[in-house]
């Protein structure tokens, strides 16, 4: 389960930030997780509980916002939902596209005391 390592990184990053900013407790962490980022939100939630034990994040709320995977067709420039359209352009049928969003795995916001 590689989510554990990912979550450990997130918790470390949050703790670094908290220390530098004289924060005593983190009460909420908001993440943006792309649909094709390769991580399972349910696993992240579980790992969050494990990784935050005995830290200033213990008991904090984890909010995960899913980011839809969007591609832009290189042939006709149509932007489309990759998963809904099975990775091919709904306008011209092209399969040559560039990824606009969907791979995110970022800390969007923190709520601290
Ligand atoms: Zn197209």
C-alpha cells in the first residue's frame, strides 16, 4: 500500500509548516487528489489516522477533494473528461491528448490553532 508513504510525506510537510509558523495544533487538512493520481482516497483516510498518531495532527479532520481527469485533444482542442469518454476525444475520436488535470496530489488548505 503505497498510500502509507505518501501520507507520511504529507504529514511531515504539514508538521514542518506548523513548526515554522508556531502552530500548536492542526485541526483540518484538505487535499486535492486527482482521479488518475494513482491513490485511493479511502486508503489515504486510513493512513492519515495511522500517520497522525502522537503528532500535532492527531484527531484532525481529513477532507479529500477529487479532481476530475481532464484532457485536451491535440487534434481539435476539445477539452473532455477522460474517464467518461474512455480516453478518446468525444468530438473527433482522437486519442492524442494532453493531460490538463487529474494527477494532482496536493495539500490545498490547512486549518490550524
Ligand atoms: Zn478531438
